[in-house]
């Protein structure tokens, strides 16, 4: 017997859970790096402009589809229009591929938090430490990424198995406020460091001389990645949303949370790294190199750096967990809808799947490093296929479905249900029909061109 669909108990619970999904590792290392690379303040200005237009449009669409159909992404598109039923499995594939490698990175975060807690943070500042850790260079169990990966999966599953109300909603109501407080504290502390003001000025003051097409493409790609769009997550969470909740207002609050944390992430990272680099805002490395290579050195050079490192990696752990929980919940919802399983058996299957597929990424820098699909490590391969290829395709087809097939009234009626107004309706119509498809096509083509060496941005 298929279980009755769960609901978030309140609008606040929904907003915090959805914001928790959006606020993840992408905000905390990808956003600061891109902001530094693409002009600082001008990147921030363009990002915020896109968040209240492009990001808003896609998020409203996905949450409305979820609430209207009361189905996970695998069946939701079929319920909207049977001709687009293939879009369901395609969108379902995205969290299925992202969750395993996301849990690998979550395991790295756990490892670094542990080292700061036990006083091993000085070793983390060594240039070779991170590379040795992920390549399994030593047999020591604490320096092996696999146990941390497994522990992280179990932590995520522990929240998910408790259900929507007692697990996801309860966790989000605690973790999200703590995450915000920690972000504000660390950002404030970073600004007290000698030389940090140069980084602050670069980050917050738009310099239109730094504007380029690359700045726009970088902001578009980051926004798409940051807000958990086209992963099936917002459709799944929308299916748990009560009908009397103000959908547009909720999306606005999610946008605010996500953008605020991204902004604070820049304040936490750019000023101290610029100070550490002797005033050079462009010398900020990307991806894991920033969080697991550069920042431990920055913390090691600070007065009270161990304490700040503990708080920072605790913050990152909270952000990672709120996102991995949403990824696992989406997979769980797909299993429940397709196989009519109860929650516990579905969680068990999900854990086994994450362990099996995630092990490829976990060992892909060590024992499996000789296997390089498309010339990439397993982790980078899964990241490229999902974020650079599948997500833009799913979002693009969704825009065609709503903007040109079933019509925008399909979404507008859901937003305006029970008398709620749709204040940005006119903008929504233009975005979903014309502007968002162009942006998505640009993201897809740009990412493919970059990967195959046809575009250098």
C-alpha cells in the first residue's frame, strides 16, 4: 500500500527546508571563487539581478508543479502533459547522480571538522595534506576518505528516515538559523583581519570595468547550481507543501536566504583570503582547492584560527547536510512513487545505492584514479554530466512545456490558489516563455564549449 503523502506542517518549515536545500556547498566555495574570478562587486550585482528574475521564475515553476500534481519529479511532468513524461525520468536521474558524490564531499567536511576539533588543524595547512587524504596515500583509517563518506551517508539517512515533519522540517528549523548566525559571526570576524578591507571593497563595490560576457555566464551558471533548480528537489518539496501556503511569498523568502548566505560566504572567504594573498583578489583557487587547501592555511595564520576553523567547518557541515538530505529525500520520493515502498525500506535501498555509486567518486582520486571518463575523475565526471548538461536541458524543456505548451496559466492558477496574489506575474510570463530558455541554452552551450576547449572563460 502506498503511503499517504507527507506535508510540511508550516510555511516556515517549508521555506527553511527548501532554503536549506538551496544553501549548500555551492554557496560556500563556488560562489566566492566565481565572485573573485569574475569581477567582485559587478558579479554580485548581476547575480542578485538574476536571482529575482531568472531564479525566481524557475523555482516558482518547479514548486507549483510539485504542489499541483502531488507527485515526485518522475511522475509530475507526466501529470502536467503526457507528451513530456520522459522529462520525469530524465530529471530524476540528476539527484540520483549528484547525491553519491555530494556525500563524498560531505565526508571530507566531516574529516576536516574532526581534525579542527582534536587539534590536528596545523597539519591541514600543509600543501600535500588534502591530496594525500583523498588519494588514500596512508593506510590510517582516519586519513582514509571511505569511513568519513560512510559516516556522512548515515548522518543524512538518520534525518531522512524520520520523515518530512520530524526529520527534514525539524532539522531545518534548527540548522538554518544556526547556519545564519555562524555565517554572520565568521564574516564579521574576517573583516577585522589586517588587509581585509581591500577584499571587502573588491567584493561589494561594482566596478563596471570588470564587466564581461564571462561575468554574466558565470553568474547564470552559479545561480542555476546554487538554487537547487532542475534537480527534482523543488518539485518534491512542492509536493509536500500545503495548499494554503503563499507560494510566491515562500519563493521570495527562499531566494532571500540563499542569496544572503552566498553573500555572507563571500564576506567570510574573500576578505581573509585576499589579506592572506597580500591583497590579490584574483588568486583564489576553485572548488576543493579553496575550502580544503587555502582556507586551512588562512585559519592557521589567524589569531584564534582553530576556533574559527571549527565554526566554519561546522557551518559547512550544516549547509552540506541540508542539501544532501534534500537529495536523498528526492531519491526516496522517487522510490516510493515507483515501487510503492514504505520509508524505511526505501531509505535502506538508497543507502546501498549511495555507497555503491559514491565509492567510485570517493576512490576516484586514489585506487581508481587510472579510470577517467571523458578525461575526468569520477567526481568531476558526475558533476559535469549533471550540472553542466542534464540540469540546463531539463530546465529548458520545462520552460517550453509551461511557456509554450500548457501555458503559464497552469502555474499562475496554482500560485493564486486560495486568493494569494501573484505580484510578479507579468515578469514571470516573459521570463518563462522567452528569456529563461535563452539563458538556459546559453548555459548549456557555454559549459559544453568550455569542456571541449572551444571557449576559455
